[in-house]
C-alpha cells in the first residue's frame, strides 16, 4: 500500500528507510510490528488525508524511537 500521504509524511519526518505499509482486515487499530522488517498495519477502512497523516506520524514516532525493541526488553 503506497500512498501519496505516506510519502509526504515520510518526507516531512526525514525518514529514508521507511517501514512497509499494509492494510489489514485483522487489526482493529493501527500498529507497528516486526523487529527486523518493521511494518505499519492499518485497519482496512477509509481514512481522510488528515486522519491518515496523524496515524502515520504517530506510528513513525514509535519507529524512530525503536519502541519495538524496548517492548522486547
């Protein structure tokens, strides 16, 4: 799932190596998952551009801070 909104948020955040972005009917809320190949999973529904930007920014903060590794510890 490549979105122009995602590209814009990545550019704003200065992230070059972006996690993959997937739409998934099995998740109920957006989540960042995967230690070695992180990916963002979004519930399969429609989003406004503003709502999607807010969600992606939030998940990318977890990505940049490497929160998945802290959870593992």
